[in-house]
């Protein structure tokens, strides 16, 4: 009886083992089908450096065996282009989600929000300078500087239509955010604008004037002085005197040039030889010769 039980158990274990081996190894047809399965993944055509913006020209869609595709790989170029690399991606490598900055990270990184020719310059603000806390990232402002000396003061718009990158360290705008006075504002400016802003901030007092998003026009401004505000007569500046003197000199030079041209023409006219043919009878022959009238007159 015991022998039969042992045999039955052995047969059952043998069947179970066979089923497991068959399942694990699979049939040759299934193995071939799995080997033929391919998927399209995005790979890099060239080396991509960290913080570099990825363009469509840097990428390629390549079909590879499904088993070789990384689970973080992108399937379409459209989902990768325009994003920034957070780590170096080698040419031929699959582009993975972990190698790119997320949209939230991109929005919070100052350098990635600057245009190719822009610089970020931060200025200290208070309630007056910072428009009472109503400035938000993405707003546009004019920078007005006030310069003063012992005799006069002048207000001048040194920059216009400048984008606000950040208020304090906040680079995103929350819809429910209440106006709050911050201690600094970061602006996106060009190199020359950065120099003008730094000089104006040092030599004068700056104010930020919030612009309407509908207003993209840069107005011409010569500044406004305290004397003009109070109706005082302003003295001619050295620049104006120089300009008037230059204009007078140019007029005198022009008149002198005209006189010189007229004189040269008169001299040229005097030097011209005006000839006239006269009839001369020599014996039986008549000849005609040119007689220089002026020379003749001079001889007379």
C-alpha cells in the first residue's frame, strides 16, 4: 500500500515539474514572436549637455526590441523637444524621463527662463519702489530714475517695457496670492540695459512703474526736471550751447563754401578765352583768323 502511494506521489511531482519546465521555456514559436516584437523609442543623435535645450534636430525615433526598451524611455520626439536636459545624454542613448527637468523645475530655474541675450539683474525694493506689492512674475515695468544735485532734480525713464522674472525668490504666480511687499525684484535686461540700471540705482533713486500687458509701445522721453515742474526758467545747458555753436559754425562754413565757389567761377570766366574770327586780306587771298578778344582788349 505504501509503495503505491509513493509511486503516485512521484508521478504527480513529475507532471508538475514537466508543466513548470514547459511554461518557463515556452514553445519555440512564442520565443520567436517575442524576439520579433519591436517598439519605437527616442534616442539622441548627438551629445546633449546638462541645461541644454533639446531640439527636434538632436533626436531620432529608433525601433529596437521591446525587451531592450527602458521603462522611462520616450516614445515620441514631440514629448521631448523644447525641454531641458538635467544630465548629459550621450549620442545613441535612449532619452529617459529622469534625464530631463520637469516643467515645474524648469519654471523655477532662473537661468532657463532667460532669453539668449538677456541677463537677470536684481534690485532692492520697498513698498514705494515695488508698486505696493502688486508686482508679479511675468509683469512688465518701466524703470524711472530720479537724479538730484544742489540746484535741480531730474526724473528720467532709463528703461522701458522690462520683464519681471521674479519677485523676491518667487518665479511663479499664484492666482490666490495677495499683494505682499517683497525686498527685491529681478528683471530681465540686455547687457547695456543692465549697465544703465546699475548706474541709475547707484547714482539716483529708482522707481518701478507697472505697465499694462496691452501696452507694448516704448515712448520717447527726455526726462522731467524740478525747475520745469515748478515753472522756473531753466538755464541753457552746455550741451545745448555746444549744439547751437555747432549749428552756427556749420552755417558759416556753408556760406563760406558758397562764396568760394562763386569766386572760383568768376576767375574761371575771366581766364576763358573768347575768340572771334575776323577777315584779313593778304594780297589776293582772304584768310580768316581767330582773334582773342580779351587778349586784344588787354593789349589796347
